[in-house]
C-alpha cells in the first residue's frame, strides 16, 4: 500500500509517494511564482497552484513506478493562513490568493489593537495581518459585488487546503481543524466556527468550509484528468502542524522547528490549550481522531526567504546550498548583525511595520559576512521563540528537533545550537511536513495502525551540540536583543510620526 502526499508550500508545490515503511519512492516539485503588486503585498495564483498539483502528482507516481489505483490514501498539507475566494458553481477563483506574508491589513489591525486580549483568549492568536480573517474581510470590502454574492451563498472561501480539496473532489467544501485554527474565526476551545468572530470580522459564515479532524474522510477524487475517481483524501493538516506530526511529536512537551520560507517552532501541550503570556500563539495540533490536541507556536516570517534574497536579490551565490560555504569564509572579527524582518517581526514581538536592518557594516564587510549574518539572524530569531516558550512551558526545553530546507545546512544547525545553548537534532526525514500529511492519511487508511508505528519510521537523527562558551552566547544574545530593539524603536516611532 502507498500514500500520496501533496505538499503545497509558499515557494513550491510537491508531490511525494511513500510506501508502508515510510520510504520515499517518488517525488516531483514545481516552483511557485510570487507576486508583489504593492509594497507589503504578497499574492499567489490559485490556478498556478492547481496546475502544479496536476503536473507533480503524475510525475511522482511515474518516478515511484506505481499505478494510481495502488494509492491507499492521499494526504494534503499546505501553507497556512493564505486565503482563496472562488465561485461555488464554476470553482474559479475571483482573485489571486492573499499570502500569509501579506501585510496589507496592517492599519486595520492597528486600529483594533484594544480588542487583542479577547481575540487572543477566544482564538489563541493575535490581531495581525498574518491571519486569514482580515484578508477575507479585505477581499470582500475591495469589491462590493463579491460581498453581496458571498451573502447570497454564491461564493466559497478558505485556506489553500480547502481550495485543493474542492478541486480534487469535485466540490466538497471542507478543511481540517489545524488550518481552521489559523483564521481568527475558530473558537479555540470547542474548535468550531465562532459566530461572534465572524460578525466581528464581517465574514459570512456561509463562505467557510466544514471543519474536520486532521485524519478523516475529506472526500474522494472525482472528475480529474490525472487521478481516477474514488481515491480517498484521508489526511489534511497545515504545514507546521503536519511537520510536528511528521517528527512524531505526539505528546505534551515534545517540540520541533521547521525552517522553510519562514521558521516555525511548535511545542505540543496535550489535550488542553495553554495561552501564552510571552508573545507566542496557541494553536490546534494535528488531531488523528476527535480527541483535542494543542500546541503553542512561535512564527518567524523570514528564514529560508532571507537566503533566497541573498541568492536572487543580491546575487551573492547561485544556489541556496552555497550559503553554507560562504558563511564559513566570513571574518569572525567582523561585527555584522542582520535582523531579517522584511515583512515585519512576528513572535514574540508582533511589529508588522518593522523592516529588515543591517548593523555593524564596515569597509571590510563582504558577501561572506552578509551570508553569516543572515544565517545567524535566523538562528537568533528562533532563539527568541524558544526563550518565550521556556517561560510558558511547565518544563524547559532540553533539545530542539529540526526539519525543513535550511536543516540541510550543517553550519547553520551548529550555529543554532550555539545560539540556543541546546542540542539540535536534525530529522532523518527533512520533509517532515509531507511525511506528517502522509502519516495522517496512512492512519485513516489503515496503512499504519498506531502512533508507535509512526515513531519507528520517524526515529533517527544527527545531533549538533552547542560549542560557544557561555559568555560568548550571552554577549551575542545581548547584541541581538539591542539590534531588535533598535528596529522596533525606529519603525514604531516612524509610523507614529506619520
């Protein structure tokens, strides 16, 4: 029996075929165009996303040398918070998707900051452009005809998973609880859409999909030109909750950090939500059944995207992998520090107005120093998340499991261990996100019978021990905090003066 995992991310769409041992048999990927129509705006083309699924799934099956009918179940994982609005009859999007990184609703969020406390208590989130509700409101306000059609029940809206499920199943409008928990519209305790929240954001509830556990009957393929009818969509989770599940972090106290476009730290808290008092979020963890599961989360908006900027924007190297070699060549005496807040500071600071800043430039600063400062900037941002989680958690973190594209950079992982003063464990499967979606689909499809089966597949890692002296770690950490404070002071004071 085989599982097909569709991983729709911020920069690419991938399809991966796994066997019952969790081995990867075939995969295909296609990069995704990023649209920046105005400063702070980020958009994707939903049709391009759909066509990437249509291309990568057959290619992965061909590489795996299996027939589509041999697929026991399909798992879907996706970039969270990104929203699509489409016509219920034609299934066609009305506009480009507004991406999670998009900051166009910053002013709206700032005007309503006095409501942040009750929104946090109700949803576990904060009022920030990051989340879906303000994006949906903006779409409907931008075109009065769309709002009228939404109120008549003619339109559907959802995160990327629900759009893909609609297309794969020929019109089923469902989502999973992890994606729903990232919208600012889901009640954190009862895990259903909240009428008061929908009214607050002026989002018609009729737009929204039905919410299911992460392993469930999401529907069956129908009317496709690249898969036969009747294949079960059996597992769905937002990318970060999928990665937590793919790392076999099923119990309270287990955690992971995924380094993709951004960096996302999740700490499993068990069957009850824990509201952070230190700038983190409370979210629903992947639910393989109806039993509630929760996590606290910290999000860094820019991680791998900063390396992409060095490659594509500054053209310092040809491939992202070259950043490791370049960083190793940096002069350790050069004091360069980089705060890569291109689209604002996320957790635990939540300053959407902030932008990136370099400190300590000299005439001797070159490409190697910029590469090192960029990788260190990502590591320090993650350290801020883990410091905040340490204040919220009942027990301090003893190690950090990591996955994602940047986790293949050994120099970066050693730096992360140095900055944290904790061991860093590199996952055996760097694609923990896709594996997590496969795990959920495989449980629902009976490819795997228990969580212990999944633990055996996920076991194994490379370990990086911290090497900085305590005094060095403390000094560098203080320098980082001063740099972040300078960025916050500069951008919050300048926004107030405007």
